[in-house]
């Protein structure tokens, strides 16, 4: 693969895009650790508050009470997302208007990274000492400063990538992010959370749960430093002016973008339809992401390392999807690429609905063997959702000019975070009513189906325009 790829006279710089991807590397690294460990921390600590015994003892003696705890877990995880729903648009708007010698996004990325990295290792420390208040406060601090980081970091790619190239660029960014998630996942295979949870309190070793958080913090700081020293925002923005202008002319929108006029009715309808479908698929996907660790430990009665292997399998399939999604979108359009991804994901989740614990005892703690079929489910789901995520964000920022990328990134995250605020609580209540862990794939399948219906019926398939701009194209030849 060449260092640059040309689309309609515009050239994608793969090296620069990969360096920008270090921002997403840090984001997915932290969230992989956060989502894999924190729901189980909360389950265990609230089991003690409600029943006076650990979640491992409940699992052995009265496993239905574990499900009764999930609504509280859901509320706390949702509060995190509610804060994000408020903070992401704020930081997006602020970064749009910020001007500093190091750029408009970089100050937020650096401050957010440093504070979150310092606070992150205190989450397992407070959990280990059964301090629920300290643990929740640390979770809140990490969340707040990651929101300062996240919107500006994600907006950095479209800031210096012309519109027709953003789907392919987003694929590279997401692949970098999955490398970050892979670091956390590998740690989870060797430092098994279930080895910590399923033993007596006196046998619990803090380092098992502390090391992943410390490593995540260190790698986050390193990734932010790589980004800072290699991506000079102001210089690149100046160099990219002509390419960005040409990309604006080629935008895949029904009516041209004009910052000095109200958003056109057609573009507004397109934006609302994309965000509505996005809300539904994030409700479905976040339900799986939030509860899969508990699903494996408390329902499948398997080792927590199985969750990490699931993540690796899904991540590898996602990397393949991100690598090809941009090319697929060039041929059939972003709408049908996303619709295909949603359809593939629905097929995977339908299969998951029929999976049950094996009952084959293989572990020292009475753990069951893990159903192999779930690896196939995660592979199919990972590929499908990579097509969705690769094209959805570029579709949203396609509908704004370079002056409002932070704001429209905020719209994108407002839809996703509002979904992630509602879904842990709603699914937690579903668990409490049904007392059935297999409600998880059923719940997600229904929401993915609704998302597919909304997206395919309301979103138009508009491809990038071809623009004859001899001066602009000739100017790019020297790049």
C-alpha cells in the first residue's frame, strides 16, 4: 500500500492519519479496561452492600440476586454516560473556538489525558479496599477528563482530512484504536478478573486488578505525547486549505454547506435520521459491551479471560472491516455499507440468542467451558459493526464545514452517549424483571433491527461528487 491514496484528485496521507490515530489508541485503551473491569467491580461491591457477601458467594448460593444488583450497576454506568452527554458537546464547541500556538484541539487532548491517567489507577485501589464512594468519585473524574480529551481527539481527523477521504481515514483511525484495546485485552487474559473475584477476600491480590489500570494510564500518556510531537495542528491546517476546499465541493450532501445560512431542510433531515439510527445501534451495542463481562462470569460461569478472547476475536474481525469499509463505501455508498453492517450484526446476535452455558466443569473454581459458538458470533458482529462505525461518523461531519466539526462531533456523541445513558438502566431493569441473562442478546437484537429499519428507510445514499478543479488538482501534485 502506498503512503498516499488518491480519490478524485485528493490524496490520503496514510502515515499522518495513522499518527492522528494515536489519539483514538488512547481512547479505546482506556475504555476497554474501564468497560471490562468496572461493571464487575460494581457488581461485587454492591453485592456486599445489599447482601453482606461477595458476588462469588452469591453466584454459588443464590445467583438470581446477582441479577438484582445489575440495575444499580446500570444506573452508575449510565450516570457516567449522562455526564458525557453534557460534556462532549461543550468541549466540542469550545475546541472549535479555541486558538493557541499548539492548535485548537491539542490543549484539551493533553490536559484530559494527563488528569485521567493519574486518576485511573485509583479505581481498582478503592474497590480493593471496599470504598464505594472513592471508587465512584475516581470513575467520575476519569470520565470528565476523558470527555475533555475525546471530542477534540476525534475531531482532529476531519480537521485535516478532506470529506471524500474521511471514510478511509476513519478506518485507519479505528484500527489504531483497536490496537489500543488489544493491549488491555491481552492483559485481561493473563490477569484474570475472575481469579480475583472468585476467591476469599483474604486471598485477593490487588496487583491482579491494578496492573491493567497502570499500564493503560502509561500507554495513554505515551500515545498523547506521540500525537503532540508529530501532529502540528496549525501548520497542517494552513497547508491543507486548498485540499479542504476541494473536498468541500465534493461533499456527499444533498445541498451545499453554507455557514452563513440555516442548515437546509434536506441536510437537517439527513442528520436527524443518521443520529436516530445511531442512537438505536449504540443502545444495542453498549448493552452488550456493558454486561458481557458479567454475562460470562455469572451466567456462562466461565473464566473472565474468555471475555478478553472474545474481544480479541471481535477486534481482529473489526480490523479487517475497517480496512475494507472505505473501499466498499466508495463502490456502494456509505448508506448501504452501514446497512450491510447492521444486517450482519443482527444475524450474529440472533445466533447468540440460542447460546446457553455448557455445564462442562473445567476450572479449579468450578468454572464451565466456554461455548465456542460465541467466538463465531463475536467475529461476525465485530466485522458488521466495523462497517457501521467506519462510515457513520464521516456521514455526520459531512454535513458541516470545517468551522463546526467539533460541534457536529458533539452531535454524534450526544446520540451515542444518550443511548449509553439509557441502555444500562433499561437492561438492568429487564434483568430484574426476567431474572434471565439470555435477555441480553434478545434486547440487543431487537434494537439493532429497529436501527436497521430507521437507517435504510430514512437515510439517503449520496456519493461524493466529481469536481473538475484543474488548479486545485494540479496544486496537489506537488504534495
